[in-house]
């Protein structure tokens, strides 16, 4: 959980779905953010990756906070070669909230 005055954000979670052919779909889920201008982004090997990424619009919860989700699709080869994959929630001028994983430590 990150807070800085009127800006706050709860932790970011990544769920991994690996298909039988080895392709991987990563879903980044986040909730409890305010304001609605937080954005989710992906990094593979520390570099921003928008190829294969899709983003859902924010959803306003009954508590007045927002939730977001983003999906990143990687081929089996990209997944095997990626040393690290991160989902980063960012807001202009605020420290990002990041969740990272290492594919080699994920069991199929």
C-alpha cells in the first residue's frame, strides 16, 4: 500500500496462465487506487512492453476507489527468455507501485 497525501494505491498482483503450447498470459490486477488517473504498464527485462498488452478501463468501486486490470500475452519463446516481468502502476509525479516475477521460478 502506498500513500502520499491524497494519492494512494494498494498492491499490484500478477496472475499467470500458461497454455499447453507454452504461451503465457499474465494478468495484472490492482485495486484501491485514487485518483482514477493511475495507469498500469508492463516491463519485460526492465524495458517497457506494450506489444501484446491490453488494458481494461478503470472501475469505480462503492468505496470511491478505483480498480484496474491489464493483460500481457507472451509467446512460449518470449516467456522462456524473459528474465523478469513486471507490472507497474504509475501516476505522474508519484512513486510507482510494482510487482515483479521471474519466469524461471514459476512452475508450469
